[in-house]
C-alpha cells in the first residue's frame, strides 16, 4: 500500500462515509460534503456545472431520488449536502424557449410578455415550478402576476432567481419560467424603476477616468503585494448601510 492509499484510509476512518450513486455507480463519501464536493471526492473532475460554488450562478441544478421514494427532490449541488443512498443526476443546462428582443424598444406591459412568451397561458397551476425551486421562490405566483400583466410584482417575486432551469425541467406545460421572469425584471428595471442617482454618478466617474491610475497600480503589483492589499483591507461590516465607506479610500 502506498502513502496515498494509507492517507485515504486514515481519512475514511476519521469521517463517517455514506453511500451515494452518481451516474448509477455507488461511491462512499463523507456525509459532511455537498453534492458537488462529493462528486470531486469520488474522482470526478468538474469542468461544467460548477460555476460560482456559492449558490449564485445556478449552474449546478441537480435532481435526486431515494430508494422506495416516488418523489423527486431538487437542489443546487454546491449547497445540498449528501444523504445516504441518494441517486443523483445533474442538469447544469436545461434547453428552454428564449425570446429575442431589445428591451429598449419594449413597453413594461403584460401584452409584451404574452407576445414574446404566449405559452405562459398554458400554465396549469400545478405548482411543480415552486416545489422544484432551490431558492424557495414562489414561481407559480410570479407567473400568475406576469399573466395578469403586473410586471412589477413578477419582477419582485422572481428577484432571487438564479436561472438554474429546474422549474422549467418540471413544468408539464413546457414553459420557461426563468426566462419569463428575467424579461419581467428587465422591463421593470429599464422602464419602471426610478434611476439610481449614485449609480449614474459612478458611471460618469468611470467614463471620466477617475479610477484609471489605481487600476494600473493594481495591474503592476506582484502577487505578494496583491495578497497584502487584500488581507489588510477594511471589510464592510455586516448590515452596513449603503453609505458606508472604508477609512482608506485610495481604491474607492
């Protein structure tokens, strides 16, 4: 036995290993890992469907089932912790209808949504979309708002959508809920929501070159300097308001 095998056995003794099934094959993995880390522990090299690893990008949509359980379960692989006898299938990309449009030319109305996504009215109200959402979004509710022409409500209810596509994968009406939701948010953000004054000010500062010198300074810095700047930075406090600024404003 080589050192690597001995080390792996030591790890196995220290951790509680449980069986899971990936692509139909059994692997014993530590029970503290997420699905994503468990797949890597099992020897898989993730080149797609791994994304941000923080529950933000929605690239690791996963469906799993347990023995003798008729119900499908859903989650993001980077957040969902493994359980014994999980049968796991990842669907990091789900093909769905995606309309082409120029948001600048549209009006924030229900008629626009219905024109671009007429299948919205095929909704059966089964609520499979809500049940499959790993972000606990009330998907059926924002779809109902979109059908009613309430663009603002649809945008607000779908705000936390990470575009994983699990809702669309489970929809018997073949709808692309997440694409309809992002259309509502774009319409609301572009045509309804009031413009942010401080954002326009910051854009103007960027266009005027206010940050060019500091960016060039960072680009010329070596790795040690970059690490020092990063570790010594003043972190933003929890629950800080939008007006918070660090004491050192050299890179602000």
